[in-house]
């Protein structure tokens, strides 16, 4: 499972909106939306923050 799929599972399990998730990660809502629609991928820094949020090494 890739990092975006894990992030989507986290979002659904915690009942967090894409907007709230974007705030937690310090990115725009549209950025998170593009990740989930597979139009873009998180960059290296964003991936680091996602892993921190998900507590992945």
C-alpha cells in the first residue's frame, strides 16, 4: 500500500476532512485533493510529514 492510500485510510478511520488533513500537514486543500485523485504525489518533505502523522518510519 502506498503512502497516499495509507493517508486516505487514516483520514477515513479518524473521520477527518480533506481540508482538516491539509491543515494538519501544512498544505492546501487542493494539494491533498490532487493526491487522492492521483493527479500528483507528495514531494519528499510532504512525505516526511505524512509519515510523521501516520507514525511510519
